[in-house]
C-alpha cells in the first residue's frame, strides 16, 4: 500500500518537473506587443564626401607626411614629389619666353622703321608687308612661349599635394620612393562629419517607405549593446537595379560620432506606411551577444536552458525586438550566465 502511494506521488510530481525551469533561474515569457510597421534592411556606412588624391605629373615620391587614420586640416601637405624635373621645365620655359620677348621687340622696332620708310616711299609695299608679317609672327611666338611658361609654372605646384578639406586619411596606397603616375591613386581622404548609410530595399517594399517618419539605424561598435541612432533624413532613389530588382535608400547620419567610419555594417529600420504589426520583444539582459551571432537561452520541455540563435531588431528601452528564432509564449532565461551553468 505504501509503495503504491509513493508511485502515485512520483507520477504527480513528474509533469511539474517537465515544465519548470531549473531551480533559482529567473525566466521571462516572450510576448508579442503592438509596434510600428517597419522593414529591416542591412546597409553600409559610406562618406558623402570622399576624395582620391592623385598626382598630375609623373614624379618620384620623396615624402609622405601622413598615415592612414590621421586627421588632416584643409591645405595640409600630404605628399611631396620630386620637383627637380618640374623646376627644369619651368626654367627652360622661362628662358624661351624671355627669348621670344626679345625677338618680338626687335620685330616691332623693325616694323615701325619700315612704316616710316614706306611713308617716305623709300621701300616697296612688299618690303612693308614682309616687316609686318615678321612682327605678327614674333608676337604669336611670344604669346605661345608665355602660355607654355604659365603651364610650367602651374605644373611646378603639382609637386606638393595638399588636403582639399579637413578630414581623415582613409588609406595610403604608396610608399616613399615609389613613382607617381598621373591619375594613379596615392591616398584617400574623407570627411567624417558627412556620413550616410546606404541600403538596398526590394522595389516592392521601397514604394511603401514613409520618409516623413524617423528611421533608426543600429551599429555593432564593439560595445555590449548596439549603438542606435536616428537618421537625419531618408532618401529613396528613383532608379531600380535591374540585377537585384532593388532600390537604394540613403540615410544621412548626424555629425559628431567618432565611432562611425565608412565600411561599417549597419541594420536599418525603415518605417512603412500601413497598419501596425505585432512585435515580439525580450529583455535586453537576456540576450547573449557574440561577434558572429546573437542568442537567448530557451527553457525546453525538460526544464533545461538551451542556447538558440535569434535575429534582433531595434531596441526599445529595456526590451529588444526579436525578428526570428523564438515564438511568442516561449520561456527564456533572464540571466544568460546562470543559464549557461545549468
């Protein structure tokens, strides 16, 4: 009789064990609440103003004054090229210009003398025409050499490359001693105060983007939780990519965030027109964040916590939106560290 009573008690306890979490482990039931109708897209940060610094004359690089990551001011010297060839060209052009001026002066005086002699009928019309032709030819030659001297003067300034505006050096592609070719990139400078996020959105969704509402952007900057920023403006380009059937969306970022740089990954939450949709949220503290993925510990039927990967949306206060990975009504562990020890 006692044995039967023990079996009955054990049978009544086992279902409770199957649905309960491990002792001392705080849990939370994932719930779907009302939220905004948004489209989640992945984008990349890029600079609105980015400049490739290249040489305009062939010359050897004699000095590089900056490195990648350096902040530069407008007009600051970045690279210096060998100026000896340019200086030689300038000296030669100036000498030719001086010679042309002398020849022009001689031809002018000869023409004026011929005018006086022609007026006194001492020379023929042919001689007068010849003197005038020589003077005009010398004038044209002088203007040509002066123009060449001006070009040489301008080219002599091309040996010093300066920053076009205040910014950051993104990359340096050459080393001291390399030969710079006209048009070949030497380094890249960008303006960190003018950044934007570029994302591609399916053309069907792009037509429903509500640019009048605030769009949020999340960045994984290495902190415990992603950095969330509101876009200054949203621009949907009118053209459609024929290969991907998507439209590009550009979101301007506010200035003054040194943690952002071109090339960073961003998750964009674009508000859409239409009715509100339910949003599944969990506490931020329950999320396990790794460089490769995000996950939560879900309490299984046996009461054991099991790590499950999830795709997260935007953060709202102490809660974060879950786009995929768990369903409403599932129980998750609030303390991931304690759950990992179970």
